[in-house]
C-alpha cells in the first residue's frame, strides 16, 4: 500500500490513488482488510471496492472542507464495526451511519462544493484531474505528461478581448470562477494557448476541438466562454465526479439492521423540578434550544442528576440548581478560551458532570457568552480545529 510494491494490478492501482491522496490515517484499518484478503476472508473485488469507498470518503470530505481531526477516531475504531460474514456490506453500513461531523458527504453537498471550490490550489490537484480523466478508460492517460490549463486565463491583466467575451461583469466572473472546476482542464499545448481568446484556443492546431482528452469533450462545439459556459461545464464534470467518488449504497432495510439500539434512561424533564418551574425554567428553555441547534448530531438525554448533551459523547452536562445552571464542559481547562474568566478548573474535584471545566449560567443575558464556551467543547469533540 505504502511503497507501491503490490503485484495485483487492480489493488496496485487503488493503492496508488490512496497514496497520492495521502490517506495515511487509514492504513491501520486497511492492514486488517489486507490480512483478510490474503487469508481469503475478503475477496479481491470487495477489497478494491472498500479502498475506493475510503478514497471517496476522504476526498469528498476534503472538497466539502470537513475537519480532518476526526479521521483518526473514525479509522481507529472502524474494525469494531466489521461483520466479516457480510464484510463489504458492513463497511458500507458503517460509513453511512457515521454521525454528522464525521459523516460521508452527501451527493448534494459534494456536487455543490466541487463546482465552486478553488481546485487549482487544492493540495492534490494532479490526483483529482487524473481520476476524472481516466474514469472508465481501459487505456489510461498519463496525466503527468500534461499541464493544467485555465480556459479563462489567470493573467490579472486580462486582454480586452477576454473582457468582452466575459461581459460587463467580467471582473466578478474572473474572480469567482478562475480556479474552479468548470474553468480548469488539461493540455499539452499550454504555451501555445497562452492568453489567447477562447475561439483561438479551440481552433488552433492541437486546440480543444482536436483534443483526445475526456476533460475537453464538448469544448470544440462551444462558440463562447463566459460565466454560463463555465457553470454548465462544472455541472457536467460534477455529475462525473459523483460516479468517480461514489458513495456507499445499501437498501434501507439492510442499513436499518446495522443501526445501534437506542438506549433511554427513563428520566424526563419532570424529574428535575428546578427546570420545570422557577427562575431557571426560561434560562434552561433558551439554553437547550441553542445547544440543540449547534449541530444536527447533538442529542439531549435526561439523567437522574443532570441533563446530558452529546454528539457522540457528552460535551456539556447541565446540573440544575435553584438559582443557576451549573454547566460541566468536557474540555481540558488549558484549552478553553474564556476572556471573562468565568470557568473553573474542576479536574481534581468531585462532580456530577463529565467535564473538567465548570461554568455557571444565571440568566438569559449571559447565554451568548456561555454558549461560546459550550461550542468550544463541541468543536473539540468534533475535531473542528484541524487543517483541511
């Protein structure tokens, strides 16, 4: 996987793509799959399909600017979800069941973001260009022999002919779409193309009209290159991308069989009189509304002594008291940003909540600031501080 020494042609190819995408974090999980493949437990076809799913999972998340920190936890615990009698099915089910911040991006998210993201400055642009160009090809194109081409030039001093081509709002079009999917392609004639107007690039020897590359299909039939043309091509390529980086697909009834049972404590808000009535009722009502709105993955659970809010695990617990809500934040005291100094380090003290940081909420007026502290605990759990 890491050194390019695989002898099986199909596996060698998918491992190459994985290396170029730099998915080192997945190697420990994939080593178990390789062991089972070597032992005959996992078929070669299912192994290839599993690697493609991991590739699609990581690439989609990068395109959708999802945090990378959570990938460590995702792959470190992945093997626990395997049901080896239904090996590939269980891999698909686990990816589909990952919670909000660790989820497999939907087709809608991926289609939207791949059309508008700066892909020219994307760290692995040769990877995505090669995957798009060679998808479905038996005779693969050596993409490294070509250079990336901006159909609408990236020269800040855009020639007058290009300004006319793009229209009155040419500057906005240039700034918005220059480095995006619809305006990027491959060519072996980069120097010849230079900043020539679109029709010249199309009709010259070796131009778009004569190009054998899949990425250039359709360009030879266009009369103009403007915002509409860029967006139309981006949609076309985005549809292709959905096939290249395809998501898992399981029937609803099969997926339901992998859903974990929902555990309930049996407690409700009625078991906490300070929340049902009194001074803390409006404060708690406002607090729970804001916390549940932080992320679709956030859930609320009433327990005997406190109310827990969790994504996967608790990030804030509310201990109801007569004159305040005592909040236990699940984050190290050294990591919390608290300019007002309201937080208290309770890491070495007895407490009912799960966190090492305690802060009190007395009134609705304090809610915006306290909610900012709560958000830090949630983002810590979600890994939102990582580089994308």
